[in-house]
C-alpha cells in the first residue's frame, strides 16, 4: 500500500511544457540523518520550479516522519509517498516516477538521499537533458571518479557489473549502466512504459538504461564524482550486487522484442566531452 502525503492538490493543468516542472525522486530507507540536509540542498538550488518527491519504504528509523515534516515546511515543493508493501528500490522509483508524471513534471531526476550524489550536480544534468532523452551521471566516463574509500573488491564488483554483464552480455553502450544519478525527460519515461519494468532491486538501473537503448533514446553520460555516503551504512552489499548480476541475465529475454516495438536501431550514447565540442552526432 502506498500513502501519499500532499500539502496541496495535484493540478492536472500542470502538464504543460511552459511550466517545465522538475521533480527530484529520492527513494529512502533509514536516511533520517541525511534526508533533511539533502532536501535543503536541493530546494536551495537556483531552480525555482523544482520539487522533491520522497519515496519512503516504511523506514524504522523515522525517515518517513522526517519527510512529512519537510512537506509541512515546504508545501507544494516536497511530496512524500509512504510505501508499506511491495517494497524495494525499483518499485520505489517507479512509484516516484509515476507521481512525478501525475504532477506534470517535464523532467525527472533520480538520485540517492545519502550525498553519494551531489545535489550541486543537478543543474548539470538538467542542462545536458536539453540535448538528450536520458542523462546519466557517470563514474566511468572521462572526468568521472569514485571515492578513494572504496576498496578494491567494491571497485571490482562495480566494474564487473558495468563492463562484463551490462556491456558484454547485454551489449549496452552505456559506460555506467548501474548508475543511480539520472535525469529523464517525461516523454522518455512514457515511451519506455513503466508498466513494462520488471526489476525491483539494484538491477532496476540496468534495466532502465537497457530499455532506453533498445528504444533508441538519446543517452548522454556526464562525469560525476561518486562520494561515499556521509552518514549511515551502505545498503549495497556483496550479496545484493551478486543478485543484481544474475538477474541481469533475464533482461535480454524479457525485452527481446523491445527493439521491434521501438526504432529498430541501437541507441546512441554520447559523452560529456563530445557535447562540449559541439557534437550532435546522434546516429
């Protein structure tokens, strides 16, 4: 069951390009120490039409109550979805995306609530989205990087997931298919069809980028620095990553007909450096 905390009714007339509403979707589980600061940083950005959607999976540490307090202090700018069943990262994002679309958002940003994704990078993603259907904040393009606190095993698992499984097994061109810092155009999410998404865990990120490629959406990867979370413990354990790896194998079969439903040619993936050179070679 999903309960939505709203401080003002949803206005269907907001679905207009002139509004250019930007929604940032933050899935949370035990982020009570991070959420207020992340929300404050997002709301302080020089983007007057930015709203935050917190999707909390019944966090036992009180994150949901903290989100409700934020919604009370920022009516119309912070929305909260409380989920008590069918929990998981993928379903949380889908619920957040659907709510953003219902609000009339033209651009939807997804990111972690633990400062591993820098709120200050959101304007860069939005700027890049002017020339792309999906923008990925990438650790693995030129200029991107990982926190030095990552040990060799964690780096290896991330490399394996992106290079061996995503690129070799699925044939993706995206360098950072497991990235969770992304900016979507409204039309891209509608074209993908959120009802077709079957993943719930961390493989959700791979599935979404894979579907976008299969449907030939224009994808741009811009470099980001991925910082280790400031407070709390990472939920990305070795067991979770291995689960994501074997679940990736099902994606190719699940979406085997997607290219036929789409535009029948591989998606183009453009690096931030190419954009900086004025490149617009979306083939």
